[in-house]
C-alpha cells in the first residue's frame, strides 16, 4: 500500500563549482590549456586577457603595445569586418605587426617525409607483380605493426581479404608474397616473431663467416636457451670455446629486434613533458614557482556585461529570455575564472608543503635523503582531503635543479631499520639499484644475496620484498643480467 510520509535526511552534495574545481585540479598543464580553449569556445562571455585590458588607452598607445592576437581572434576580427562599412573600421586597424623575435610562437608543428608504410609500399612498386598480387601484398603491409612484425594469423587475413577486397586467395599465396616483403629494407621486416626476424637478418648478411653461421644455428635451434641466457648449454652443444661463444652472442645482439622502429622513429610523435612546478635554489633557499601556463589571464566579456544591462532594463518576454541566457553565460565565466584561481592556489599550497617536507632532497638531489611520505601526511599538513592531494599529485611534474620528475614518485611508504629509524622505500630502492649497477656482471647478485647485503646495511628486508622492488625498478633477475 502506497503512503505519503515526511522524513528528514542529511545529505552532503557537491555544488557544480566544486565539481568543476575537482576536475580542473587533476589536469596537467597541457590538458588545462585544452580545457580552457574548450570553455572559451562554449562560453562566449569568457575571454582571454586581463581586466586591465578593458581600460581605455590612447589610440597610438594601443597600436604600440597591443598584445598580438591569436589566430582564432584574428579570424574573428576579419569576420567582423565583413559586416562593417569602410568608414567604421578596416582590417589594418584590427591587427598590429609588432611581434618580438623573442616572443613565443604558437605554431603547429608538422612532420615531413615518408612514413614506414609508405617506404615499404615504394619498395613494393619496384617488384614485378600483377594488380591482384600487388593488392594482396599491399594489404599485408597494412597489417604490419610499428615494430615491422606481422602478428596476425595468415588464415584470418585470407578471410579479411575476401570480405574487404573481394579477392580469393590462400595461405600458401600469402606466404609467397610475405617472402617478397621480407626482402625489403630494413632487414627483418615482415617477420612473424623475434626468431624469424633475427634469422632474416642473419641470412641476408653478405659475409657468411663462421661466427654468422654459428649465430644462425643458435637462433634457429637454441633460441630458448639464448633468451634465458643458458650460455653454458649453448657452448656445450656447439662445442666452442669462451671467446667464440662471446663473438657469437655479440653477433646476435647487434641485430635489430624491432626493424620497423629504425624507419619510423622520425615519424613518431613524442609527448613533451611540461613541468607544472619549478623549484630553484637561491642562496641555499628553495624557491617555488607555478608554470605561467597554469595561470592564464581570463576575463569576463565587457560586451556581454553591457548586453545584460540593456536587456535586463526591458520587460519584453523575448528580451527577458535573452537576459537569462546572457546571465547564465556570465555566471559560468565567473565560476570558471574563480575555479582556475582556486586551482592555482591549491596547487601552490600543496606543492609548498611537499617541498618543505622533502627539503633535504630538493636542496641536494640525494635520493637517500627522501623522507617516507604518504598522501595523508600532506593532507594533514595543508588541511585538505586526501582525495584533493591525490588529484594534485596525479600527472603533475616538477622541475628541479636535478631533473624533472613526476610528483607522485616522491610519495613512498616507510620501512624500519634495525636501529628503529623509519626510512623511505625510495631510499631502499636507490641502494638496491646501486648494488646491482656495481655487481660483477659475470656473476650477478641473486635476490638472496641482495637481501643479505641490505641486511648488513641495517635494512631487514625479505627476499620477496627485494624481488618486488627489483620488478618495480624494471630490473631483470640475476640470470638475465648475466654477461659473458
């Protein structure tokens, strides 16, 4: 039976402004720039520039010191002149050619040259193939990955060609055309696995010496032993001495396991790391700065303010609706500007607490001086929620005199030494890394031996913990670190 009842509830809800601030906090510098551009496109009441730009200035003064406009603003200006008479204004008055040679140029870079696929297709055009064979071979090239490998099964490619190209073929025909591609440069392209890639390169060597022949035999028949660095088994099977084994292994190591990369490196785009914070040392004192790209000059449109004042004076229904629309845009612009300012204050406040907490490290760059630090430590120090600190630390970079680092790498758990002192796990990892770098590569240290070394230094850590830290440092096991 349905009944109407009254009840009281306590609910905690975030306002739209708080949600917006939380989203902005977790954005790194590059993403923030894109977010600001999107907001300006959606809200015409939000403009780039400071409030002081709206102050009236002398005509000649404005021409001399006007900030150069972005491409988008210039397009808007030219679009405006289409609806203006010559007496009202001209394009030469809307643009000033006063760009300094030292000023940052916001140009979009573009890559030139042939891509990896294009270079293979150009080699394919030099082969004596009919149209049907060319189409099939071109389809095979399109299925190569960035490393130059054909990872897909030939049977599935047969079905794909039948559906997409309307060409009936067989695995045997694909195999023959794949051999044609495997003759292309760079050597090893078109292989289906690492073993085939290395064999192609070895067999294409012009000078087939005894070392090359032995290397070919190792890759063809003892690839498993080679990948696991069981060199004693290889030496025993080939019946060769230490010096010959060393030459054979070096011959294999000189080969390129990713032939596609040798031609594609110039075409790949690399993400540029832009630091959100900068820390400098001035006369023994740490100086913290926020990247200026995190704090762009934004203002509320003066034209929209005037429009709102005019529409709000009349009582006409259409004007009232327009007034409400403009008010929403003006409020949205103010909220966004406030959110950006709060974001900058929160970033600086949090980063300053981290800098003070790890002051010894930022002054010296010595990782062994890093203190154990978790999100809760900074949250208590600045009086903010742990989730807020997490958003600040996530995807943010800090530039220091000793390099640029991801902010969250400074957070680490603590370990107790034999003397009862708490140290950062980052310190332990640094000592572990130094021990491995200094080891005898002919007899690399096992995890058990590393645990004993650290125990002698006062760090009582189990072998499985050593293995975990080693994996986090992306260091292979002792057997794979062994060298001849």
